C-alpha cells in the first residue's frame, strides 16, 4: 500500500516570487464521531498512528472498528500528499484492481495479501495533491468479497468527511 512518489503543491507564475508551499495533509482522525457512528463503527474508538515508536512521515493514519470487543475487521484510513492514486494503480502487489468512482472522486479498489494471514481490501481515493486510502483489514476469515463490500460501504459513508 505504501508506494514511492512525492508531490509538492505550489508553483510560480509571472510576477510571483518565492518557493513552492508544502501542501497540508488531511488528518484521517479528524473524521467526526458522528460520521463514524453513522458508518456503523464505534464512535468511541480511534487509534491514531502506526503503533508505539513507529513513524511513517509521509502518511497519516487512523483506525476504527465496529462496536464490540471481538471484531471481525478494522477500518484503516491513511492519507498522504506525497503519494498518488496512480501509484496504487501501478503497484504490482495490489491485486484485482479496478477503477471506481467515489461520489465525484476518482477511486481505485484493490486487494492486498501479506503472508498467509494478512488480507485487506482497499480503496484509494484521489485527494489532490495526494491520496487517501480506506482499507478493511481482516481479523477473522472473512471472504474477499465481504472485505471489499465493507470497504466500499465505509468509503461511501465517510467520503463526505474528506476535504472538498
């Protein structure tokens, strides 16, 4: 899911001096508890970042889960201004990719597999100058089509939380 590339926002036109301005990355943990609840997830739970001591500079991450203690999956939402949706399309580790539309936004749905147990279905959504990726991470033995149904449902439910 993490692929290389860098994008800076800004530029020069005649009569304008200075250097390009870094784009501000959208924070996935800014999704409101009301939007999380409306998506059928636990509004009291959010896990920010990559884990204790782990920093991934080019990505912001927030995870959510369904209500309850024994959950079949987690929803991970990551955003970057350093990566693009086209990188997700070109990544050979992403399988069963297909172009989709999320509201009026360009989207790309794909699955990933890490080892024998790590599986997800992801949707990369164009968020110029970068990308946001919604991923349903399997904690049980959900069928691939169930993972993809869940990520599509949650992406559509939470799309209105993305910046315009």
